[in-house]
C-alpha cells in the first residue's frame, strides 16, 4: 500500500453532470500534488458518474466511491471515513478551486501551526459574471482584511461572523477527529462548523478568492422552493444545544444573529405563496420579539401578518417597455412574496405584459392615459399589502435593500445611519423626498384616511400626511434631494395641482402644521417647475413659469422675511427683484426673464 497522502479532498457529487468535469479538472492542476481526491457518487441519476470517471481517468490520486443516495452529509461522512490524509478539504461537485487552493492554505497551517484556515471566495453566475466575498459576514469586501489574519474565536459571535461552509477551508484531521455531519437534513454545514469551532480558539483567514462557488444552478439546495426549508428551525435548535453545552460566552446573541440570517436567506427563495405564508408564521413564532430586528422591512411585515394576501405592492408605470422589464424581473425571482401591481397605459400593453411569464405575485392593471399619479392611485386602491410603495417603473426598486423600523420611512439603499426619531411638524414639512422614496404602512394610511389624489403628481400630500400621522421616520443614508422633475406646468395647472395637494391633506393633520405651510409647499413646487422648464428648447415657453410666479404673488404666498414655515435647503430665500420692461410680443403680453428672483 502506498504512503498516505498529505491532504484528502472530499468531493461529493449528485446530479452535477454539467459541472463535475470542471470541478475535477481544477483539482488535477493543483500546484500541491500530494493529495488524494475522494469523489463520492451519492446515487447520481444523470451522467455525473460517467463524466467524473472520464475526468479522473489515468490519475491515481482520484478514487470514485459509489453509494446509494443519502444526501450531502452522508456523502461527506463517507469521504471522512475513507480519508487517509493528515489534512482534510471539501470541494462541492459543482464548484471549482484555484490552482493554488491547497498549496496556499497548507502553507498557512504549516507556518502558523493553526488547526484550520479559510479563504475568500468568488461567486460564479450562469452568465459568466462574478463577485468576490471575504467569507466573513461582517466585512464582505476583500480590502477590509489583511492578506492573512488570525481571528480569535473567544465568543460565539466571533465564530458566527465567518461563513459556516465546509468547503472554503483546510482542516487538520486531528481537529475534526470523530466529528461527522448530521445526516438526513439540509443546511448541514452549520452544526458541523460550530462543533469544529468549539474545539479551537482561533481561525486563520486568507483574504484571497481561492474557492469558486457556482451560484444560480438549477437544483441547488439553497435555491429550492421546497418544504424541506422548514428544516431550518431544526438546525437552529441543534445550534442552540451546541451553544448551551459550550462554556464559550455569547450563545444567545450568536443564535439571534444566525436565526435572522438563516431565516432571511431561506425566505429569499420561497415563491410559493402558501409555503411562504407557512414559513412566515413559523419564523414569527420562532423569532418572537426579534421579528422587529429583521433587516428586510418587507419580510418583517410578512412575518407579522403571516398571510400571502398581505404583501408589499409596487406600482410600475412607464409604458409597455418598462412593464416588460418589471414582469421579467418578477419571473427571475425579484420581489418574492411581494404583490406587484404593474399599471399599464392601455389594454394592449396590459395584454402583452400578461402574455409574459407571470408569477402569482404579479397583477396587471390598466389606467388609460392619465399619467403616473393616476396609475399610483389606482395601484394603491387595488393593493392588498400591509406595506405599500410606488416604484414608478424602476426594476431595481423591486429588491428591498434598506431597513425601516417606523410606520413610515424613506426607502434608500444601505444600512441605517440614524436612529428613529420623533418628528416635529416642521421636520415633516421639510422632507422634500418623492413618493417613490417612501414605504408606507397600509393601516396607517387607512386610519387617517390618507389617499393619493391623481392631481398631486408627486404624492406630496400623502408623504406629508403619513409623516405627521406616524410621528416617527427612520433616516437612511443619502442626500435629501428633491423629487425627480416632472414636466413643467403652465400657471393654471400648477395652481390646480397645488390646490389638490392642499385639499387632499386631512384637516386633523393639517391643523398641526405651522402657519404658512401651504406657502412652503407651493415654493417647492414652483422651484421644481422652474427647474423643469430649463429643459425646454425655446426660452419663450418659460414664460409659463413666470406667470405661475405672478399667480403666486396674487395669492399671497410671497410674504415678508422671514417667510412663514421656511424654505427647503438648497432653495435660496426669495427677495424683491427689479422689474424691467419686456420686449413686445404680438398678440400676447410677456413677462421679462429679468424679473425672475434668484431663487427661481
């Protein structure tokens, strides 16, 4: 019998015929040659075994071991039982490794005397794109880490910051010892990782993406919409037992972190409304008060209501092309568990969108030729969700990435940078953000009879009323920029829009606003109207904005300094301007551009 190899690489394979050859080829070219590769055929039903045999042909370091289908844990355990090396590595049959994967990790352990080492990874998607991850949840960017670092595992939160995966690591066999993976369950890596971590006080980390993980493959366990997703809670119970039996501190905090992470990851792939609702109920019961700490506001609301009828509705309006993008995004898995209403401008567009691949979370409505504001009002009236948001046709808006703990909040990307705060009336009045930048609780809107008036193009009254009714808004990073500019309006239409905005705000909420609040909203609208008019190719049409200013002066909105209710940041205070005669225009009076105050 030959001398045992230094490293045993365990490769479980099951129905990965399209990937196994590339996986084994990446092992054959390893710069460290002293290893054995144990390829465990776990009852594959396709050509996996044949292609594996072809890929390893002529290389004595590779051995194919066949067994009845027992799952990933059973395959890995079979590999552990057959392994002869002093070091152990795991590589999944649909993944690959860089040529120096074994050499680099082995060098770390030999130089440091450590028991195990982990490397960063690269996600590989079907379209040949990719992304890197450090394999540390709390700091995913590679440049956030030194090239090599010793991570102390003094507490359980220290341990669960790392990926619990078996496959991006090299272990001393003595560290694993008699440990084995739990068989007959999904998500088997977590308990194995924690049991290994309980045997040592540190982990070496190499911040280089040496492991190439395939993502988006059909049939992957982590992407299946299957009832076995409920095994998540059994796994969490096992992890609780591991924390309880260990003298290491921080078990409760680590379990809370893992519960949010695992439950949230599983929810991302559940598209079946019935299964998703059952999972939401089970998750809410498991998390208890920790439901409020879920980082995804839409999933948090699903857990609270635990019924598929209460989902996050989105309204898309932007013509046939935009509606098609939204429909395709849904078909590819965006906004799982959220009701999405695509409001089309005509019946023909609705029929063509409906002919696309559809999901149970999408409904197509028609609002013929009345503009985006009318489409949003139609969507809000038809929506069934516990929370509501308008995306105005933005496909990227379907994917929740923020975090909101208040009943009304601003919807932007990134983590919370400011805690929840009570709002003064002037604070609510000062928020210039557009309707699409807000997420609303339906019960809040209904309790205060807040609605969208189609004449209010940017939904300003709804945003203001919701902020006043909630009394609390979570501030997220990003500048408080004004709404995206709508087309400029002539004076009469601008004044009509302003009247509709003022009248749609319920009187009980408006009563608490400071004197002159109507003026502030009007000056904001006037400023936006003027900015929009700058895009007109002919200066003559800007006269409409100046006429609107004249109408504003007649209605008394231009008051003495300091103006009541203030002005938005970035809009200079108005002051008197010297009016000069304008050139004559046959058949029409005209206001000179030189009469325009600087704030316009």
